[in-house]
């Protein structure tokens, strides 16, 4: 039966993809343009991000890869209690599939929540573009942002919230990572009693006289998002790491309610921690668990016991941290970078390969 299902799925996916190539306007007709492109700008400046971005945009436009549309829908926006955006690299299909097979199932059929993966759509790898386009056609839960990839988490977050504001009328926005196990039913059950203004909810860092919310799990009320986007676009500053960028933006917002949630597990990665060996009913104790890689994601999915639980108090943030301020100058290497104006599509001479993160041994906050 499993083999039959696999063969059937392969046939269906191939049929859908071939149909797309045949009938999607611009794909086949663009092939001559693709083959005859001049790569002189890229070849002359192989390490110039602006040249790479222009090349990738050209590729995207000629292959029909659909990038995020930021046109505001006005009164036609989809109304949801919770919008979930999972940031993911194009290569991370295995992580997305593990999520689809576990907590993502609670997104389907529930009108109060919308769940979507967002990945980089300007990848120069033709095979990778084909794979993510096929994945989008099959699952219809994947969006492409106009970015190249690598360590540009701040620009990703800016794209996420611009798109979210343009397309959805949400009471809460959750931005999370693709290595985060989420107790979604538990979260949905308590959102109606949480404040829906001035809210910044997550796992906070508190050190060196500053505080900032870890970007792996961040919930915002819509007014915070609107204030982020209301900044003067000529002076809005971006940073390679979204959590520091958000810390900068929050400094100019007077009314904010920080909720440090101890039910959000952060470090060390759950997949590498003995704490999570042979555990059951993880959603009884946690709301979310960071560093959950594919095998552990599926294990938690089988042992979640997700659902409504008793609602914990938000408490006083001052009991966790004596300050609500952030100053990027107090961040130590390798995470110290000077912010740059977002309008310039800034770069910091960082790697453009997929950021491996803690699973691959890259240092993480």
C-alpha cells in the first residue's frame, strides 16, 4: 500500500508539473531568452550582490517563478485570528515536510489560522528553482520572497510583514523558524485571552543591560507591525539578524508589552538535548520547542498531546529582565554588525550560501 501511494503521488506531481510547464504563460516561451541571456554583468562582478540580485530577478521573471505580491487588498483581505509565517531556506524540503506531517495539520480546515512557508525566490540554482516550484504547485503553502539567500534575516522579516499587512487582516502574527515544533492547538486556545495591542511575545534574551526577542519565535499584535512599516523608508534601518533589527525598531515605539514565555524552549537544540529523550505529551509543558530537526519533529508530532491547557499568566517582564531597551553596539561578535538603511537593500559581505544554523554546527544565539 505504501509503494502504491508513493507511485501515485509521483505520477500526480509529475503530471501537475508538466501541465504547469505547458500551460503556464511565459515558461516555455521564455526558454529562448533564458538560453541567450548575457551574463556579462554577473561574470564581471561575481561577488557583487546587486549584480547577482539583478541576474536572479531576470531568471525569476523569465521562468515565471512567482514572487511575493505586495499590492494591498484593502477591504478584501483574508481575516484570521493568527497568521503563521515559517521562514525556510529553499533547500530545507525535509524540514518543511516534517512540519507538514506534524503540527501543520492543525492549520488545515481551521478558518481562524493561516499557515505559510516563505523562502528565497531568487536562487540561481536552476534545479532548486524547479524543485521549489513543483513543491508550491503540489502543496500550495509556499511563497517566494525577492531575496538571494544567506544571512539576510532582517530583510526577510521586512518582506514577511509587508506581505502580511497587504494580504491579511490578522489579530496576531507569528513568525517562526523551520526547526520549531509548535503546539498550535494550545496556542490557538489561549490567543482570545491575550492582549491584541502593543504585544511582543517570545523567548527574550537579557544580558549586558539590553534585551531582545529571539527571532526563532515572535508573535506581534497588528499595531506593532503597522508601526514598524510606518517608519520613514529613508531612515528605516536593517540588520543581518532580524531580532536585532526588531530591537532597533522597538526602541522608537513607546507603548509595548513584552511577554517572555518560559514555555518556549530555546537552547541547546532539542534534537541534541538529553532532556528530550523519551519524553511524552510535550505540549503539556511547552508551547514551542526550538532546534527540533526532522527526526525529532516527527517524534514530537507522535507525542504532542496538543490542545487547550491552562493559560499561564504573562507576569511582569521586569521579573525576567530589568530593561526593555536594546543597543546593537553591546552585541559581541560574531553577531555584531552596524545597521544600514533598508532602502539600499544592504549587504554586509556575508556568505550567500544557505545559513546552516545550529544543526550544521554554525554558532547560534
